C-alpha cells in the first residue's frame, strides 16, 4: 500500500512536469495545460448526425477539458470553485455524491469538515449502490449537500429522481444539479428509444434518454419544490473562469430546499 502510494505520487509529479502550463487545476493544485476533446467528441457527434455543435452546449470547455495531471474535467473544477467559495471549511456537512468523479471525490474526502458518501446504481466502488429514483436506504433530510452531475439524462423518469433528491436533502440546504444543456427550445426525450445510434443522434450519447435545454431543467427542478440559482461568470469572474479552464458561457445550477 505504501509502495503504491509512493508510485502514484511520483507519477503525479512527473505529469506535473510534462504537462506544465498556465492553467490552474484547483483539485490537484497543478499548473497545467488542459487537454482538448474537440476532435474526438465533435467527430463522434458528427458521425451520428447530432444537430448541434460543441460550442452550443452550455457548460463544456472542449478546448480545455481535462487536467492531464489528475483527470479533473472542467465541470469538476467549476464545482470545486463553488465548494471553496460557498461551502467554506468549519461546519460539518453530510454530502452525497452521485456517480462520483474520482478527482472531485478525492478533494471532498480531503476536507475534514465533510462527511462524504458516494452513490450510484452501476458504478463499482461506491459507498452505496442505489437507484436515484428510489433511495429508500436514506431517511428524509439525510444530507446537507449533494452533487448530482450528469445523472438525470440517463434516468427514465427524472421526476422521480428529482423528487428523491428533494426528499433526502435537509430543509434549508443545497445541492448541485448539472446535465448537458443544449440551446433553448431543443429539449427532446424518449426513454423508450433503445437504439444506441439513435440516442447519439438525438441525445448526444448512447446511454442518454433525453437532451435538456435550460428552461426544461429549471421547470422540472422548480416543480419539485426546489429554489434554483444559476451561477455564471458574473458570480466567479472572467479571470477566474479563464485560469481554471472553464468556458465563459458555463452555468452552475444550485438548488435549495426551502
């Protein structure tokens, strides 16, 4: 175990040297250049005749997506910005993290003020194997914060999932809800579509069952009782977004249970 830890540390330090750049990854602390996914993802979507470009997605820096040191995506870095600014250390909080990103989970585990649990139905290694549409293992108001990132677009009935998120969140507390968002007026869903190619064409991924636009996401969250705040470049600052490799049009959706 010690040898493995030493090897991981040496590997990370080596990547910090190889991929050094002017960007700042706030999850591993590296000064790094962020990698592009433009050709690979854009080419895939084009092959499946997806009708929108990568630049039309609301929160996606495909030109500087991934930290080559720790693997954090642009949205991981955005979440960390929020956590650092709006969930400062000092108050113990119970946090539920769905379909966890390892770089973000490592950051959350490293904060001594957070009681962090991971959850997913299919992902190996999580603390709780749970269906987000039926989380009976958690009592009402079990958590003070949650992160539900790019999960709802996979769920057949997102209204059940959103209702469960509302139920397990303690009154007065908040969470992050993020999904891929295309231009206004483009919402499309059909949980009955089983053909992978057709899902790519309509929903931008072979295991998605819907493509959200902003209005639909907000309406469904508010219908469940959530108050929703949309935090953008005006909240964090243009220089901050640029330094952390976050596209200027990115928006972070934070829900609150009154």
